[in-house]
């Protein structure tokens, strides 16, 4: 970016950044070179004041959120146009946020109880290369909930063709992939800190403050209005020993 570029509270203008990034890639590209590119933008962030008049009271959060999301989509459309010009239909493309944000489904609009799904489920859009689309189950896959810590293995598998232990590439490829094969951890610091282990349709949440262990059934109650208290005197070590994912145990966590 350059001095004088549009700068907002949390970052530079997305549209300008995308254009500059692709201008650079076009100047430096080499024929036949495989390239991994990561575009990180931060213009859109709470409290979502894009276009707000500094001299007037803030609009309701949902209204500010929609305004910000609309501007973000406009720049994302610009990104997709430039990406198609650069790579055509020959690349894997993933679009995702660094985290989700509560939008009021649980009756709150902040992350103080942020272990509910709307606080950690981040929509992920995947556009495969043309050569691979005939072998993939395209369309929405709400039952498949990969974790961002699986992205590294997935990208390596796509780039090398070698199967990786924490990749979700095979789950995307198969319409029969079972969400029960996926296990991940979600950790957040609010309300004293919570650790959640999600495996398939089951979710186990442990409070570091109260030592309480809750169980949710996401397939029947995605909004988590109901839960079962399994224990109220569990240590964090016991929780991880009982419910930690296999790959976490292998890593000594």
C-alpha cells in the first residue's frame, strides 16, 4: 500500500489492496510456476463503522454489520474478477474469515459467551479448479464443519497429491463423507474461558472458571438452546484426556 491510500479504522480499502496485489503478481509471475498466495484484509471489523457519520449516534449493530458486509462483497467480487484473469480455472480458491461474530441468534451480540456456534462457525467457500470439479460434491455442505487448523494439511494435499492426516480434502470430495470423522477444538477466553471439543454432531464444552462440562447435540439443536451437564468438578486435564481429539493427543496436548 502507499501513503494516501484510503485507510479505515481497521485497515486499508479491500478493493485497492486486491488490485495492488494482483498487479504485483502479474509483474512477477513465471510461466509454469506453482504459487501459494494468501490475501489477508482487515477493513471490515467490529464495530462496523464503515460509512458512519462521526457526528451522529451509531446505527444498530445489525444495520452496521449489513453495510459492512455489502461493501466487503463488492470488493470480493473485484477480487474474483482479478483472480479469474490471473489463474483462469486452474487454481484452488478458499475464501474465509479469521473468525465469526455473534449476530444475535443467542440473544446477545458480543462474544462474552462466545462458545455458541455463531461465535466460532466461520463460513468457508471453496472453488475447485475446473479439472477437479467432476470428482467433487459441489454445493452447500452444512454438515461438514472443518476447522481452520486443518487448512495447512488440506492445502499441502491439494498441492502435492499426498494424503495428509488433518486434511478435509477427501471430505469435500465425497458426498458421503461423515462429519463424525472430524474432531476439532475451539478455545475462547470469554466468561472465564471455555474449551469445546466438537466431533461430528456432538459438542462437549468445558468451563475453566466453574469446571462444568456440558454436552450439546448440534444435529438436533444447532442454536444450542438446550444442553446436558455431565460433570461439575472436572479438571481441564481430565477433560482433555476424556474428550480430546486423537491428533491432539498425538501432539501431546
